[in-house]
C-alpha cells in the first residue's frame, strides 16, 4: 500500500502539475463538461465511506491517492468510448456509483481514472405484465423506489444506504436490503444485465425468469466490485406493494432463545419482511424504556407483509414460535424508533465528535452463531475494554443468519486508535473463519478485506484471478480490489 499523503500535499502537487496529457483527447471524444481533473472533484472521488478512510480524512489525509481524472459518461456508447480509450492508453479505471461503499472499493491507489455512473440514471421501463423494471446502473436507489411506488410497486431492496447508493453499486457489491428475508438479496432480484467489458464490448444477458444454459453469466458480475467491467443496465424483479404490514416486538430472556426463535421462524418457511434480533447493548439502544425488565433484556423486531390473510397468518405463527422460546410481546415503540432512522447513517455524530465507529457484517450457520458471538465479544472485551462491541442478527435464512457488529471507541489519538481498529478487524475475521463463517455477508471486500479473502476462498480465489485475466488482460479494472493485486 502507498505511503500516507496529506490533503495539503496533494493540493500542492495538483496545483504544480497540469492535467494529464490524455485528458484533452478524452474531452474531445466525450463532452468536455463531463471529464474533470480539478482538485476538488478529484478529492471528492478519492474515497468512499470506508470508516478507516473517514478517520484519515478527519486528520487531513487521503485514504490512498487522488484519481487522475473523473469521467461521467451519459450513455452505453459513451461508456464504451471511455473504456476503449482507457485500454488503448493503458489507463486503470475505477467504476464508481455513489461512493457509499464501506470497504474502500472505489479508492484509487495508483492514480486510476474514475468512471462515474451518475449521469446514467433513468428508469427505462416498468413492465407490469412480467413484473420487471429495466433501469440504468447509475440510478439512485431511492429514485428507483419512488418511480416504482408511483405505480404501486416496489423492488423490495432496501439497504440502509438506499438514499446514497446506486442500483449498479448494489449489484457490484452483492448487497442485501433490510427486507431480504421476504424479497431475497440482490442476486435473487437481478434477471438481466448489460456490462461494458474491459475490451469495450457490450455484454448483454437478456431477461429470462431462469435459464439453464451453463453457469450464470449474471452471477459473475454480482459482487464483481468493478474488476470485470462497468455494469450499465439492469433488469430487476418488482412486486406489488403489500396491502398489509403487521408489526411485533418480542423480548427474550437471552440471545440463545432469540436466535433459536429466529431460526424456527425461518425454518417454518415464514417470510418476515423485517427480522432483527438485537443483543443486550443494542436492545437497550432501541428499546430505551420499553423493555420489560432484566429478565427479558434481548429484543427482536418482526414485520410481516403481504395480503391481509397471509400477513396475519404468518405473524400469528411467528409469535407462537417466539412464545415457545420464552418471548413476550412488548410495545412496538422500539420498532417505530428504528423505522424513523432506518435509512440514515448512524456513525456521523460519533465520528464527527472524534470517536471511532465501524461495522463488520459476517454470516454463519445457526449452529455456530451463539458461540461465535460470545467468543468475539469476549476476545475484544479482554484486549480492548474501552471498545464497545455490539451485534444484531438480521438477514435470516433457514440455515443461518448475518451477524452485524458495531464497534465504537471514544475519541483518542489516531496512533492509539488505528492499530486497535485494525486488530479488532483481525480478531473478528479470524474467529469468524474459525467458526466456519463467511467474512462478509453484504458489504463486500473492497481493498480493506483483502487480508482475509484468500483464507476464505482458497483455490476459488485463483479461479477469480483466472477470470480476471481472461476478461481484463491488462489488469486495468479496479486493480487491487477483491484481493486481485496487479502482477506488476
Ligand atoms: C450508512 C451506510 C449503510 C449501508 N447499508 C447497507 C445495507 O443495508 N446493505 C448493503 O448491501 N450495503 C450497505 N451499505 C454499503 C453500500 O452502500 C453498498 O455497498 C452500496 O451498494 C454501494 O453502492 P454505490 O453506488 O455507492 O457504490 P460505490 O461505493 O460507488 O462502489 C462500490 C463498488 O462497486 C463498484 N461499482 C459501482 N458501480 C459500478 C458499476 N456500475 N459497474 C461496476 N462496478 C461498479 C465500485 O468499483 C466499487 O468497487 C451501507 C453503507 C453506508 C455508508
């Protein structure tokens, strides 16, 4: 990794140097108003929402380096032009959605050119007969949902970052929304796509409800994090907005009972649109005065939706299951509290006040979750008592669930905090792998998880690299991400 560059030094270097020689040529083939090399635009695109990058930014440092330019094509053919230009000039490229990624997936480390998708932001067609939408990849998540809701539909994908992310970014990061237990994850929703490959060719997988024509080409790009090309268009399943939503908040005697109940709900083939089980610390945060007493310190929020009959039947069955595990129904107030801020970033205040805040989402089979949680909690508490580490379980399946951890530590010097932050990641990733979990449920790898990807994928990582070489022989697309280091 490159040495730390201060923002001040980067500004001075940018002022002393002229724009790259090739920029004028690029501006002449796409609109000059949409290829930039001014310092402020470069700085804005030099980082995403990787917490480590935010700590560095707070200390007036870059996460990596500045990109060489930022280009904003407005059509598929303009993307092809830009990509062919980049390949001909041997320029590295980083596809960019909205920069809401939290693993540094868009951070340049060798002056790459950013190709931003935000001018490709149209909902092309809502096909009501087949219940699919065709949408340009740079479309903002909320804008897509608003267009669908105007006609009584939803795409069912509600990441917390919905207002600040693009549909292409959802796919590139293999994302997951808050209602995944009902609507599935992004890979269950995408039924067609168009990608501009590093060669500049346009690859199209046209819509089909399912196909058995070899391995899925669509899946190759879901989670590709910009290393295989630029996703330019998607076809996604859509659903009628539910007629009814039934809410319930249940308090449990402990995490084990809560996890057993969540497992039984999913194994009973119920499909909650929200299932969120919180540990004691997080239950206190959302429950405030609404948790009954110390006998039931752990809370689970449930929402069932659909037609009246289906939502009522599913909610009834789920509540019965929860009661069998010692659950008691409490006020819905904690759920309302969460719903008010469910699409907001919760770290801003904390980080702006000088503290350190990060999230780590992993997933594991039900059998591993209770002990994995206990071991991670104990290991972090023993080594770093100053750190507050809590977890919730959302995105539940019949065979396991995502465990989403938040770590918070108070304001202190970077020299003290950053090694601690790095070590906590190491502790969590190692214990996760030891328990047979996966190192990421939905945030992806970016560059920040490079350290652990090989241990998780093993020979599968070599297979990924072979695919990378075949599609991108110059290794120009998002170099170093997904652990695919350049061979230079
Ligand atoms: C507060 C907060 C909450 C979040 N909540 C969730 C959540 O609930 N669920 C979830 O899944 N994620 C969540 N995230 C993570 C992040 O928002 C998602 O990963 C999102 O999908 C990234 O979209 P983006 O458009 O901002 O992509 P970017 O950050 O711009 O890019 C992310 C990666 O995708 C690649 N990429 C982007 N667009 C394209 C394209 N068109 N073609 C090829 N590659 C591309 C980039 O090269 C990069 O590797 C959250 C982030 C924040 C800050």
